[in-house]
C-alpha cells in the first residue's frame, strides 16, 4: 500500500491535526453539529475530522465510512434549490470502477437521501441498524443521489449505484483527470438529477452524507470537503 509521491507534501500539512484525534469515526465537533458516523460491519472505519467553517477532513486507509446528518426543515429553500460545496483530494489510490461491487473505491463522495419512494423497509431502521451493503443498503426505503470524486469514468457519467439499484445512482463530478490538492467548487441541481434518474419529481431530501472508501482494493485516501449547503435558485 503506497501513497502517490506527489500527494505527500499535501498530506503532511494535515497530519499534525489528525494525529491527536480518535483513530476512526467522527470526532466530537462533528457530532455536536448533528453528524453521525455510519460504519460498514466487518470493515475498517474511515475517519472524519471537523475543522472550522464547516470543513471536514476524511481519511480512509483500506477502510470505508459515512458521515451522515438529517436536513432541517428550514434548510432547504422552497421554490427550488441547488446543493453547493467545495472539495479537494489530497491522496488516493489508483482509480477503480465505482460502478462495480468489490472495486468501487473512491476518495470522496457527497450523498443526498430522499425517503419514502424506494423499496426498503423504513429509514428509521437504517439509523438503528447502520449500514449493510454500501450506502444504507437493505433497510433504506428511499432513494440516493451520490456525487462522486473518483473512479475511471469521465465527469458527467451517470450509472446505477450497484449496492442499491434501482434506488440509487452515481453521478461522476471529478474523474481521473482531477489533480490532487486543487480545490473545486461544485453546484448541482438535485431535483433535476433525481427526475432524470428516477422519472419522478423529487421529494425534499431528508439526509445528507459524506463518504470515503478504500476498503475493496486498499490504499490511502484523504480529502477535504467544505460541508455542502442548500442555496436558493
């Protein structure tokens, strides 16, 4: 397991703050803001570190994990909205196939969850039982849009999420061409993406999640994400 040489100077800038934190899961500052860490049973857990101004540092070393919080009723603007955030990847293994179970590692993803339209058995059960397969597999009665940094596919690629098809899609925003260490600003239209993916009008999102994933093929991924926010049209 090796870290790309070009990423080392970037990693060294954040290692001091990581060293004093818990080995896995979400730290106290994130939990105080309503985030919770969901782990995949039987897999090493990714680590999430809170920083000022809504910044989250995600690290996965042959590990996977999701940082999730519910969306407030007053958080999503009426009359249409965009979801906006900025992120950068500091290190990642070689790109793999984000649409194939067993090879779907990726350094960073942003997930938006919509309850009530899918095939599962109740969203409350997810929070009690945690993850089963991939993101909220099995027990999740809803749909998920996953905005991806990683994989081999070019930006703009939309594929089924292999863990929860037909109730989830992967939308690639940054592919193998994206350089390490450079900030990228994103602004997406979840309602339009939902309609294109599922052929229906989107309900209001209920949960927002971040994730890092290197548990299948191994290696180290590190990314920083400015917590996504909802903006009016």
